[in-house]
C-alpha cells in the first residue's frame, strides 16, 4: 500500500511541479521538491515500522522544539522535558484516559485563540505548545502508525490531499480572503478546493479502508470531514500564533514550506483527535 500512497500523491504533485517549472514559479518548485522528499522519508519510516516511526517522530519533535526555543527564547532542555512527556502520554496512556489528553490538547488550541498576544508570546504558552501540541501530536501519530500503518497512511494521505488542493486552488483561483487578519493567503476558494481534494482522497482510499479496516461509507465520510475541519483549524491556529510572534515562518529549514512547525502543524494538531476517532469508530480491529 505504501507505493500506492506515494503514487497517488505524486500524481498531483508532479503536474504542479512541471507547471511551476514552465511558468518559472520558483516558490512552487521548492515547495513541491521538498514535499516529495518528505513523502520519501515518511514512506521509509512506515516501511521500517516501529524503529522508523519512532526515529521520524524524534526528529520532528526535536526540530519543532528547537524552533519553539528559538522563537520564544525558552530553554531547549525544559522544552524537551515537556515535549517528551507529551509524546509518552499520547503514545502509552490507556485509551480510557484519552479524554483527559484531548482536554490538554484542546485547551492549548483554545489558548492560542483567546489569550492575549503577550500571553501567547510568553514562555508559559511555549511550554504548553511543546507538551500539548508538539509532544502529544507526534506521540499520537506514532501510536497510530504502530497500531495501524494503514490508518497512518490514510491520515497523512487525506491531510496532503486537503493541503495540496487547498494550496493550488487558492493560488490559481482564490480571491475571497475570509481570514485576512490571521492568514492573508487563505481564501474561500482554497478551502473549497481543499475539501474537494479530501473528498477525492476519501473516494480513492475507500476500498482499502473497507477491506483492511472494516470502514463503511459513513465512517469514511466522518474521517474525511474531521480532516477538513481539524486540518484547517490547525493551520489557522499556527498562523495566529505566528501573528502574535510577528514572524512569517518558524524557520527556513524546509525550502518552500518554512520550518518543521510550518510543515507538520496540521499533523500535530489533527493527530490526537484523529487517533481518538479511529479508536472510537473501531477501525482496524
């Protein structure tokens, strides 16, 4: 299934890459090439199963914590302790305790929206971000990837379909800026295109979902809707955080995307809720 996942995603990335080369759109070229590299690393990590998943998780968490340390000027050691606790809690806690973990995650997301800018830019919020979003987000993804590699593939695939269609749809035909105060580049057309991309992804993934995890049409639709809503919420939440910090990107580590947090924000934000939904629906049992 790994090669099918990459083949479908690359089928949408490569035409965009060729079009960007023809039009000399260097930003899109860098973005597409970086995304191809990320997909390759992700595929390798899932193919290596437990060691690969934990290796990739450690790299992403370490990179994300470094960016938090750099932008909030907080001790990387303190952030590592908070992030490590978040990873351990999300990866090992009984599913019966998932409500409490979701509460921590949800309160961190809520704080990014309702707290004044000086609070969000403070060290306390940086620690909460390391624990509740970076740590718990990547810990949830690692747990999902180990319990159900097919579930992790579906999760990443649908996120990428939402992100890719939203990005190109917004750049090609977007002109209604509905959240300009938070993210000037986001348009209504981009969100609609992202939802359409996710719907296409659900249709493409439905057969393996049904065969390998026992999902019916209603379950597949619920998974797709959660991706659209939570993925966009995560993207906007991180955009709002960057507004409070007066920065465009968390770093320039990933050409065309910004930093680790800029690229993996939707995974970190959506994974805890997606893992809980996966368990609640009984998929993969």
